[in-house]
C-alpha cells in the first residue's frame, strides 16, 4: 500500500510539472501591442457583457475564484497572474487561444476583444493604460456589396461599389465574389467564384429546386473573396423568395426513436412501462409474501 | 433412523457449515487490508472529482476507456447467478445446491457495484438521478439502468429467501455468532419455525424469482451490448452482440464461481460439501460456455473479416496484426482456446488446476472487454482536426487505474462479508436434501 501511495505521489508530481512545463509563450512582437483607443467606463460595461457570454463559463465571475475545474485551471482574471501581463499578451491569448482555451479570432471583433480587456483591467486599481497607438491608415480597397434578384433574367445580381478619393464612390471592377445560401448546419456555396465586370456587377444563376422555407424564402449572402485580407469588405445579405417551397415537419415533431422524450413511440412506452410494472409487481408480491412468513409462526 | 442419529447429523452439518461465522484475527486483517486499499483508490477518485475526468486518459476520441470496460466486465460477472440458479437449477440439477449461494453472492456483489462503476465514468456524478428524471424511453441507457436495478433486487431477494431458514438456525445454534448480531439475525429470520406454510411461501417465491431472473439477466447484458451495437462503428456494428456478450458473461461468471469455490473450500474447510465432483462439473460448465463463446467469437470476426468493409478492415487489422495484436492474441488464446483444450481432460478439472485456469480466464475476460470498448474508438469515421497527440491514442493513467481497481476491492468486501456471516452453502436446504430436516424450533 505504501508503494501505491508513493506511486500516486510520484504521479501527481509528474503531472504537476508537466502542466507547468507546457508554458504558453506570447511572441515578442505581440507583447507590446496596445489598444488604438482609450478605455472608457462604457467600454468596460460592453466588455462585461461580452465576458459574461464568452468567458465566464470557464473563468468564473471576476474576483470570486469560482472558475471551472479544468486542467490546466483557467484561473480568475482579476488576480495577479492575469494582471501582471501586458495588454498585448492578454489580447494575443484571447485572439489565438490554446487548447482548451478557444481562439476568439473569428468569434469576437477586434474592438470587442479590447473591451473585454478594458473590463478585466477595471478590477486592477493599479492599472494605467499605455498610450493608445492609432492604427496606420488603411490604403487598400474598401468594397461594399449589394444584391438583388432579377426576375426577368432569373438571376441574382451582385453589384460591388468601392470608395474612391474624397468620399466619392464608384463601381468596383475585378472583385472576386462568392455566393452562399444558408443551410441547416452552415452555409453552402452556390456556383463558382465570379469576378465583377467594369460596371462592378456579377450574376449568379440560382437553382430553382433548392429548398427554402414554407414560403420559399432562402437566406443568401454575397461575400468578397479576399483570402489575404487586403481589402475592407462588407457582405450583402438578403432573404429572397426564390427557393422551392418546403413545409417538412421538424424531425422531433413526430413520434420516433430519435425524437425527444415526449415524442417516444407509443409501442416503446407501452413495452417499457408494462415490463417494469409486471416485473416489479412480482417483486412487490414477493416482498408482501415475505411479510406473511412472520405472521405464520404463530399458527 | 432414530431421532438421536438425526439430531447428530443435523448438528454436524450445522457445525460444518457455520464454524467460520465468527470474528477472528485473519478476518480483521483481511478486511483491514481491503479497507486501506479501498481508501487509497477513493483518494484517487477524490482527485478525479476535484479536477475532472481530465485526470483519466480518456479524451475526445476514446471517451469510453477502462471505466466502461470495467462496467461491461462487472455486468458480465453478475450474470452467473442466473445461469447457475435459474437455468441449471430449474432443469433440476441437484448437485448444484452447494454452489447456488456462491453464485448468488457473486451476482449480488457484482450487480451492486456495476452501478457504481458507471458513476466513475461520470464527470458530474451528482447528476446521476437525471437518468431517471430526464431519461428517454427510447434510449438503451435508460433500459440499462432499469434492468440492472431490477436484476440487483431480484438477486438480492434470491440470496435472502434461502437465508431466512439458515438465520433461524444460526441465531439459535451457533455460539460463535457475535452477540450484537443475534437480534439482527432473529429479526431477519422472520420468526421462521419450519412451518409448512412458511416453507411453501419461500419455495413459491424462489420459483417466481428464478423464472423472472432469466429474462432480467438476459436483458441486462443484451442491453449493455446494445449500448455499443446500436451505433454503426466498426467492431460494434454487429447483430450478434447480444448473445456474444451473454455467452462471454457466462464464461467470466463460471470462472468467478470456481475461484470462489476454491477459496471457500480451503479457508472454511468445506471439502465434504464442495467435492471434486463439484469442481469437475463446474469445469464442464466452463468448457461448455467457453465453446459457445468461441462460436460467437468466430462469427464476430470471420463475417466482417470476409467482407472487409473499409472501416472493419482497419479495425480488424489493428486487432489481428496491428497495435492491439499482442493483447488480442493473448486474450483469445490464453483466455479461451487453451483453457478449452485443457478443460477437455479430467485431471485439469481437479480443484487446483481448474482454479488456475479460471484465474487466467477471468483476467483475459477483463482485457477482452477492454479490446471490445477501446480500439473501435481510436478509428473514428470523422477524425477531429488539429487535436493534440494524446487524443488519438488512449493511454490509461495511474489515477484511472486506481479508480478501476476500487470496484474489485468493493466486490471482495461484499463477498467477504456475506460469506463470513452466513453459511457459504445453504444450510437448511442441505439438511433437507440429506433427509435430516426434523429441525425443532422453540
């Protein structure tokens, strides 16, 4: 037994050192990153809402040390371990994540992430925000998409406009556009990537048999294909009545194997309930008989 | 026979079967050892409760590790009560009388602990009641907890009913019974006076229980197999999984009974009651159920092996010649084929060699469950992307191992307590069978 305990102690020790050895290094060039604006009480309030939705389930309520029991422990962010880090380190960790901490790169906008940091810092009275550094002016193309359905052509027309100098706008030619339609588990691409013409326009054929909701509506999104993120783009969304009208009951509307409890098939309910009642009926009968044994001794 | 001779024989049987009912040094030492071992394992469990299931080796690929293999094993071992008492007993095999209580004790101990084993796999054990509160009647998980609870209660009643008469005898005639236990035995013996009506109720109740036990026992292990077989994963997607599990359960259970018989006979000096004939016959039972299990094994591997659907091919390759091959062949040869060959010979059905064979079968039976549960999960149909390496291959941790050992210690504690404070061999029944049931109760 002593040997077992020794082994156990050894094991706990080895796990402990292994976890601490997996340090999470923030790249040097990220440590000095600062926000582009001064934190305000308003931002802290916004940050709190984002924190409650996205962070609290693991890190717990700020200052209450009630973080989730995970390995490695998430820790309370109001405490020293988090507060000694630079804003850049916090921003990098939120942005990049590291299992089991999720990455928020695509979940929270950049400003949202800074607001969360503003909220976290509000628990540190000694914190002084480093001077904000304005982001370098953007020099790439700024493209906005719009979409409409052309009934006579039976096509979706996407038009791209871009900002020109001195607040003017004009058609954006040579922009790659992708069309998506919302499906049950995500978005499905419709057709291939197409490039806008000199008028900034591109047309997509939409399959007539694609199922929509019961009124035939489908949610369509047009996005700019910009894998290297060299542009600032705004997608276009629209709900268009161009799908096939479909009125299928939800999978959990009818009684079935796979459905929720209240939609269990009758025959399963009957078989299960009857089996339980019959067998436990006999069991109760036997227990009752056993009670009778005691009374019979007088006879 | 004169009254005197009868009285003498009855007293002799009583003395033979109850002389071990006392608290002695050996018992205290053994229980002390078990308790300390259990505490070490419970400490490991407290670490899991505090830090979560991450302390075990189970990850997103293999979510059912040793805990689930352990669960299947415990349900399997408990099935033997049904085979010995119900199937063979109802057929009318008289030689079984001295073995029935051993089989029932094993059934009760393993069934009671099986429920706890499943809790060891729960990250939030305090939500156990949710299975009943929110369980779906369509789910085999709800069926499983229902039938295991039912089987445990049936087995407990089946253990208790023949004990009523025995306890009536013990609290009157066994001087070594600790005095504080006397009122308990008196109460539990329900004023049994060998009244014909009382015997009639007991016999009828036992008969009902034996009949109910057969479908209940078949259900628990069939439903346990469905937890796997209702998925379409390679290695689990099988229509023979029910009988495959049930026959495998009889193998593990028979081996457990033989091991228990061997140690009770030696420690409690029961050589006149658990004779070589009983071991010989149990050896034949073990050989028979092993042959049936071998038959299902051939079905389970040959048919998918012939078709070699893509996922099955990967799975079988790993078992036959890949990562799990060494364990697989040790289990199949050492736990099934070689034991069958040995058991064909009379001399290997003597107590000592039979116990050794049973021990090998029992150990192989546990690893067999491991091979059923784990390898399938290492080959998911849709591999997860960007996972850490330790998600892909399952390696049990020490904490997990200790938590897996804990139920075995619990089973030993339950079996020790039952066998220590009650006759291992049904006392009243043996007396009746030997024709000396003129027991007078005052």
